[in-house]
């Protein structure tokens, strides 16, 4: 059907045991036989949800600049390779907490050593 063809055009080929493009041809046929015995409302719901999904994909492809996103991702990959990582507040907080925990362990170990020496 039209939906299967359009969906296959926007779905990239994925490796794996089941080819997703082939599955997208088979599933509408399976649904036709399964949903044919149900009331018409369910089939209509399936049809409308497919139309809405196609419209969403068209809007996303129209307004999202893929080249810009890819260039930003490539810049971030290069920064990560070079070690230019910007830490978030949570990462800074976590690092301080780990340092404090390490210092507390060292102090505890020193106290235990001193207690053993006194005995």
C-alpha cells in the first residue's frame, strides 16, 4: 500500500536477522487480515494513526536541518577525541563527592594504622 512504500523510503536498511523493510511490507497485510474481523473503527484508527505518523515525519524532515545537526555532532566527536570535554554541574558535584569520599577513606585508614601502633 501507499503507507508501506512511503515508510520504506524513509526507513534505512538495518542489519540483523529480520530486514525491517521487508517487515514493513508484511505487517500491513497481516493487519488487514487481523483487523478485518474487528469493527470498522479499529481499522479507521489504524489508518488515521498512519496518516498522522506520515505527516509528523514530513514536518520533521521539512523543519529539521540534518546537515547542521551532523556538523554539530561531528564537532562534538572531535572535541571528545581531543579531550576537550566540558563538565556539567552534576559531573563537577560527583567528582567533588568522590574526592571527599577518597579523603575520608584515607583518614580512616590513617586512624586505623595509628590505633594499631598504639596497641
